[in-house]
């Protein structure tokens, strides 16, 4: 995103809308300026500031900078998922897709969330760490398609200097590998210069007991008391082999 | 795998923060789903949701009006309804079960509360997504009210600077807590900020500020 310096009146009203604090006041020229290194092309300033002189404008985004908009603007519809946003249908439609089965854990590592954003160099560090643990990345996730080698978690080199508001590393593992994965994540979390928010998806049985909670409790791993629950209203329901209906 | 997940807050505050997400699945039940999605939103609105929103095309402010938002719903939309009241959420769940519209519904909130709400509506949790919190350079993050308000927007569109500005204006009595909450909501493209909860957070900050100044 850019601000036309000929039009900007320096009112500064747009500055507060930037989620990554990339808009600043050039005191010498008395105009607002966008730091293009920090800007993640989310579109928030253009949509929300409603600049009275239309000084904010979307410049043409060429590759690889265009990845910033793809991952940061919630209204972007990606071809891999077909839905708006940087994620996938994930557990939201698991009642009809059966994507997450009994005995497995779906994992979402949302790099850069909350607030800080992330460079792809940090995304690559985490992706390569979990790849070395033997995970297979979700192919419907737009992030996976940006990897130059999905077996190692390596990204295309030209992406490493690009910054996005957040992006999700997504895969599924057997429950037995869950605690080992947490060790890998603890180690790599000390090597990055941003944050990630971590989530685990589980298929519940008829008793509605979350099958991984007792494992996390015994290992002393914190998890939130709130979260998301698919309540099984989708049709046709996916039935796992051997499952009683 | 996130969106309405990772909302930060204490249990008392989160108890009034229940978000429904409704969507079809690609190549399974998405064809012709737009009118069904619209009916879901209208049912939730009529049964007491404080806000409804559309992730695919944007909230009521992005689209100009609530009517535009409802008229523009597409087959692959992902939509949301926010409740600040457990009883109303239960009534909506019962109505949705009865209506049997056929698309997937996700309820976000305290798991124990969701389990009880589902039980009263004759539903069961099928699949859950748990948050294991924030990892890495958490020392760079704000805490308290700023983080609670920021994490109500799953796409991180509500800037810390905007939240801080709103806090200052509420403390200075230039904005009411409700106006501050609505202003944050405008930035949340999907419309999942709980304006009741956000206003309560602003009110609590005002009380703290008054105590400090006494």
C-alpha cells in the first residue's frame, strides 16, 4: 500500500489502522508515509481510514510481494482452499469431510499471530523443524504450495524476506507423536523473532471427552478452556469405517 | 485452523462470548448453499445474535449495510453470528437443529459451556479445536485488555494503536465504551468481535482509571 505524497494532508488519521504499525508521520514533510518493508498489504488502512483526499492507494503487487496480500488480507480468496482467509475448511466442516479421524491430531501453527506478523524466514524455520519430525503438510493450505520442497519445509528463496500478518502451517499427526512435536516446537520457538499461536484438533467420541486433554494434563501442557467445537449439523455426515451410527 | 480460536480472557468474560460459524464444504454440499447460509444468518439475527458477519465479502460496514451483506452471500461463504447470552445461544441451537439446514456449524466458546448448550439443544460436540496459546517472542506482546480486545478479531485486523486510542478516548470520556467497541468491530472484516464483551472491557478500564485518580 502507498500514500500519494502530493495528496496527503498529514492529518495522520490513517496511522492507527495499521495492524503492524507501518504508517508513520514524516515530520519534515508533514505527511503520512508507509514503511513498505513493514507493510503486509492487508488493506486495512485503505478500507478503514476512508482518507478524505484519497491519498491511500493499492500499488500493483508483483511476485513475491503479492504473497503479503494473499496471506494478510482476509478478503483474498486463495485457489487452494477456495475460501476467503489464509486458512482452510479445517475442522469447521469435519462432520462432512472426515478430514480429522479418531487417533489423529490436526495441528495448526499460526505464525505471526497475534499482532507481530512474521517473515517467511521464520516460517521456514518452524516448517523445517516440524518436517524433520516427519510430518506431511496439508496440501489444501495455500502456505504449503509456496514450499519449494514439501518434504523438508523449505520455501522458495525469494519469499524469505517477505512479511505477512500471519500464515498457518497445517498438518495431521498420530496422537502418539503429539508430545514429541511439542518438544520440537518448544525448541524452534526459541529460534524465531516472532510468535505463533498453536492449536490441536481432535475428533470426539460419543462420550464427548476430548481425547488428548488427559495426555496434555499429564505432561503439564497448558491449553485454553475455550475453543471451537463442530457440533455435527453438516449433511451428509461422514462415517468412519467401523463407526457405529 | 484458527479464526474464532485463541481468544484471550478470563472465564467470566468468555462466558458471554459465544460465536457461531456456519459454512458449506467444497464439492460436498456447497452448490446452492447461499440461500441456506442466508437463512442461518436471519435465524440467528432474529433469535438474539448481537452481530452477524460474512468472511467472504466482509461485514456490514465493508459492504455498506446489513441488507447488502445478506443480499451478497455466495455459495462458498463462511458466515458468523455472535451471541453474548447463553440462553439465546441455546434457543438458536435448538432452532438450527430443528431446521436441519444441512451445513456445518462450529460453536466457539468455553468448552464446558458449549457442551452444556449442545446437550440442552440435543446436540453433541463432534470435533474440537483447542488453543495451546502463544509461543516464541511473547515478550513482544501487550497483555491485559489490549490482548483481549485484539484476539477477538481472528485475522488480527484490529490494530494495537487503534485499541490504545480507543482506551484513551473512553478514559477521557470522549467515547462511550459502546462506541469504542463498535469502532473496533468495523475493522474486524468477518464481524466476529463481541461488542458487548469489548464494551465491558472498556468499562472495566474506566473504573480502574477512576480508582487510580481518586
